[in-house]
C-alpha cells in the first residue's frame, strides 16, 4: 500500500517505492537525494519509513542512513544517530559512533549525556569516553556515583575519562583507589592526580609522593612523568635518592630527566656518580646524554667543582669530560701535565694519559712516548692517546720510529698500523715508511702482516706489487689472501704491463703462474688490453723453457674468448707470430671439443692462412676447428681437401669435420 505523500507547501512527494530504489541503487547522488526526501518530509508515511529503517534487521540500510546523517548537522539527525547507537549489531554500532563523531552539530554532547546510563554496554562506554574527552564537567558527579557499583571494566573506563577533566573536586572520592589492590586501577588514578597537578593544583603533590612507594614500576614512572612536566628544584633530593635506590632501572632512568633540567654543581656531580658507578648501561648512556646536552658554560663550571672532589674516580671522569671541551686550553693542559708528573703509580697515571689523548695536543707526544715501554696497561693507554693526537691532524706521530722499535709490544704496533689504514693519506707514506711496511709483510704476526698490506695499498705506489705477490704466495690466513688478491688485481687492471713483469719473474713457479692467470681472468681488462699482452705471454722464454704452462695459457685464452672479451679470429691472428703455435692450436681445439655448444666462427681468410703451413699438427687442428664451426665458410675448404690427392692423409678427418658442420646446420 502506497501513502499519498506530500511535501511541505503542498507539493507531491516522490513515492516511497521510488525512493527505496534510489537508496538501493549505485549512484551516490541519487541515494543522497532519496535520503533527503525522506528526512525532510513531514508526512506520516515518510516518518514511518525512517522508523522502519531504524528498527529493521538490515544492517546495510542502517549504515547507508548513518552515512547520510553524518553530513546533516542538526538536532534531528543526531537524535536518529543516537537511536541507532544502541543497535545489537556491532558493525552498525561502530558506524553510528563514526557518524556521531563526523556530525558537526554543536550541542550533540548534551544529547549524548543520558546515554551514560544506557543498558547497551558499548553505547555507555562510548558516551563516557566522548563526554569526558569533550570536557563536560557536568558528568563528573554522575561518573563518581557510578564508580561505587561499577565492575572493573567500567571503572577503568571512568577513570580513563576523568583524566581529561582534571577537576580537583573528584580527588576525595578517588583517594581510596590509590590503594586499590588492582595495579591498573591505581595506575589510572595516579594519572588523574597527575593531570590535576599539571593543571595547577599542587596540594595533590603529597598524594603523588605517596604513590612513589607503590610496588608497581609503571606507577612510579607515571609519578615522575608528572613531576617532569612541572619541574621544581625542591624535588632534587628526592630524585637523587630514587636514581640510586629504586629497584627498577627504568624508574631510575626516568628520575634523571627532571634532574637534568637543573644543571647545578650538585646535579652534575650526581650524574657523574651514576656515569661511573651505575651497572646498567641504559642508565650510564642516559646520564651521559643529559650531561653533554647541558649548556657548556654551566657544565664546565660544574666539572671544575667536581675536579676538587675527594672521590678520585669521579674526579677522573670529570677530568676526561672536561678535556673534550677544553682541547685548546693551555691552562688545562698544564693542569693535566702537572697532575701526570705528580702521579706515583700506574693507577694514578692512567686517567691523566687518557685526558692527554682527549686534549689532542701535540705537545703531549714527547711526554707520552716515555711510557711506551711501561706496564702493559700504561703502554696500551699511551699508544691509544698518541693515536688520538695523530688522528686529530695537528701533528703526525712517529710511525716509522714505533714500527722499528723491536722492543715495542706487537699489539701497540698493530694500533699504529690501524692508525695508518684509517688516515689513508698517501703523503704520509715516505720511502722509509714504505720500506719498513714491506719488511713487516714477513712478520710472524698475522695481524701485523695484514695491516701492513692494507697500509701499503693505501700508499698507491707501484713498487708494492712484487712484495704483495710474494706475500700472497706464502700467506695462509684466508682473510689476508682474499685482500691481497683483490689488491693485486686492482694494480694489474690499472697497469696491465705489470702482469708480464710478474709472469717473467715467477716463470719457474707453477703456482705463481697459475695464480696470475686466475687473477687475469677475474680482472676487468678490455679485449684490446688482453690482445696487447698475448705476444709477451706466449713468447720466449715462458713457452720454450716451460712447456708445461701451455695448458694453463690456453685455458686462459679459451676463457676470455668464451666470455666475449676477445674473438677467436683476433686470437688466431696473434698466435701466427708465436714460435710454438702448432702446439697451441691443438690444445685450443680440445677446449672447444669440451664445450660443443660454444659456436666457432671462422672466416675464409683465417682458414686459408692456417692451412698454408707444412705442419701436420697445425693442419689437423685447423680441420678439427672447422668441424666445430657454425658457419658455411669452411665447407669449400673441406670439400677441396677431400677431393685432392695431395691431401689424401687428411681425407677422413676432413670428411668427419664436414659431417659435423652439415649435421649441426
């Protein structure tokens, strides 16, 4: 049955059936228009249709209605939203909450007030949350009354909301919850007290101090958060005690934040004490961070006071930090040197040595060098200080002198070599230093050999190639071998002619020759560079005197052809001038036979040149190579060989090669 609906002013309204079709359609504009028709109509039928939608079991229709209501900022739309807010379907309820939040009607919170007592749990929680976050102080009394009979979940919801209101009137009621046996209830209550304290009501501070004794670390930290937001110098004694005595390191860490806001001498001394004596690294790092973030003038003033402290450990730490800020101070340098000279044992000398290193003053070099042969600890600290001074760039340290000192501990020499590798400045590597580093390549200490090789590579000199290659031939440490091979390869790639120098120098050492060819394979040499080296590689005396190297050299040849660095044609052209070419070509052919899938491309000119020889081995190798060809150019030559009585000895070999070509094509 259709209603005879009319709009305000007597104009007929579109039929409800048509409106339903538009609402259920796909057009957003059509749906919005249909909803507006229903929503604005004063007709009984339209109101009945809206009520039917609200009470229907169809969630989609309700969600569509809520999307429309979220854009209509007036009391009527909010009223409809609140009706749907108590729906049994949780998806619809969530959509109603979002619609309520989007709606911009200014008095919507007042309309939500009655729903604090809603029987619908989700609706009640939502009302409490939005009213408290919206700052409605009128809800405080209602919520405080509800707390008396609330279960734990509702109680936590109320406490969470009351934090946003931060009204001192609720503190008497809340006081008992500070001692509740449930940790989360106490925590939420402390947060409320903190919010009231931050709002300016300071009498509640005594309750917060009471909460600092709570067994929960989370609650103690929450109290400290509050104090940090309203820092007071009178809290320092309390913070000092907490930072040292609280059983939880995170709570002790939290106490440092407010402490750092007051950069007094007392605070700086206390932070230094934590820096020195705290066992937890997190506390040490936090104390250090707070100290270094203080204004420099105040920090230095505080450190000067600590330098007069009776606790020598604190004094030493202050001395080191002070040195980081006073690198150019002549007075402080004299103060450190004076203390160093008065020290009577290693324990007293150690902090002064560290401070001299931190100052990075080159004047300290001559003073420190006297202690390079002292006890192990002092010698190590001394070299560490010298390296810091050298790394500062003001004056280089005597690297050669330290390396030549036979009595110097090997560990200290390693520190010097590490210093060289880190600085990496070619100007540092004098002829004398390079000579000594080369001698260090033969050291019994693996680390010294490795670091010396690293330093030599940084020098950028060409004369280091031979000693590095000698070292790689005798080295056993895998890390050193890998580094040496990579370094030698870079030098060979930069200057390919050095390869010929080495291969002639080590032509009697098969392992050295094999290694050199392997390095050449791994290098980034261009085809042109390799071609330029071939005459020297395959010339006398290597092949004439060391015929066992032929296979190694041919393997290298095939490798560079296989990886497209060179063409077979260019290699054959270079081999024409090699004395032992008739022994090289068969070996190269054998490589191709081992890789039948790799195509051979030969021109008629090349074939003709290689067949015009008296060498039987050379002719047979060329016929076999033609059989591997993927082109047609060898066919005329093979047919000629098969038909000529002059080449009767090659008929069978030529026939086999021709069969190979025809079968492959």
